[in-house]
C-alpha cells in the first residue's frame, strides 16, 4: 500500500509553526502588560503585585522626601519619578522573581500551565471545594474563601516546595560528602538536640521537681513550651514566677544540661535539603538577573485597583 504524501505550501507551513508555538507555549491571559523570558504577565496578575506595593511606595516617599499621601501624591514627580512609577517597578521586580519560579517549574515538567487564567481556574475550584466541605460539615483546612492574592501566595509557597524537592533529586546523585559536611558545620545550631532542664516548682507551700526535654515537648503543648522558654533563659539557681490558677508558682532552675547535636549521618537528609535549597536560590537569582523582561505599551498606564 502506498502511503499518502502531504504537501503543505510554505505560507501554510509558517502558519502551522506559529500555531504550534502558541499551543505549546503556556497560554496568554487576555491582555498582557509585560513578559518574563517570553511568558506573558496578565494585567490582573500584575495588579495583584502593584496593589501589594502601594504601602511600601508611600512609606519610601515619606521617608526620603517627607511626602504625604494626598489627592495628587501618586502622580507627583520627586527627583523625576512618581510614587506610582516607583510602585510599578517594585511590583515588576517581585513579580519577576515569582514568575521565574514558575518558569523553572514549567521547564522541569512540574506545572504544565503557569498562566494566570489557569491559576484563577484553580482558585475557583478551591473555593468551591471549601464551600462544599463546610456545607457537608467536613473539615475545610485553610481559609474559608481565598482572594486572588491569598491564593496566589498560597500556591507560590506550595510550588516552592515542589521546586526544592526537584532540586534535591538533581543534587543527590552528584553532590560530594565534603560539600554536605561544610553545610552541616555552617548550620550546626539547626541540629541541636536541645537541653534538658531540671527545675523545682513551689506552689502553696508545696515543692515538686520536674524535668523538661526540649525534643520531647509535644507541638500542641503550648504551656510546657512556654515554661521551657522561660527556664532556658535562666542561669542555674535563678527563679521566675508564673501565673497559675488561684495565684502564682515559683519555678527555680536547678540544672541545665546541653544534649549536644545530631550527628552528620543522622542529619544527612536535612543537610542535603539545605544544600539543595541554597543551590536553588542561587540559580533563581541568576535567572532573575539574566531574565528578559519586556514591558508592553500599556504598562505605564496601569494604576492601582
């Protein structure tokens, strides 16, 4: 059987190539006001960052020029720059950092569509899920209803963990032990086993002795953690009073024992993650420095919501 051969005119081929480019490229989100390494920034997305920088811009112009916010403040030039222009640049810098994290996620195959429209679709689904759970009497973790900025921040933090996980996978097969041991030494305090504190509690004429070991305090036991923090700041023999039901109790630290540090071998997994995150941050900083950021013609017309 003879196979059919398809002949496509040159003009049609160019159209096909352009169409493929826009299909493969993460979708645009309507009107874009800038792009970062070719990835579009939707106007609504940029305005989230712009609104978030409003207070910082006002504080900057007050600190530097003593400028007060009034009806003409945002468009009044100070040394050739208006507060609104300053806020736009602040917003674009922070957005570029965020967008670069998304671009890296996309390049590593972890997030297919990093466009703002896709994120808002996820926001809609999340809020609907929260509403359904609450209506059914189920536990709905997080906020009851997310705003776009809250969901953007929430998603960014979740995606950052994905990036670190992927960096750990990249570094694990190639990193040398010497590099990890150097990170362990630099972060030794993070591997402390804490302290064991022995103290006496005097209350209503009765004295009892107790011991607190930092690593054994349950996360939900806020009272014991508070007692530990108070006692750990004392020298042996010193006392502190705490309020208790029906009056006060006097706690006297009798012995403070430092329990040392977890060994490198015990801590290797955590050390690798610290190392990988440091490498990731350096990579992101480099990518942000080298990023091609293009502003659209309407960028300078954008104002606050």
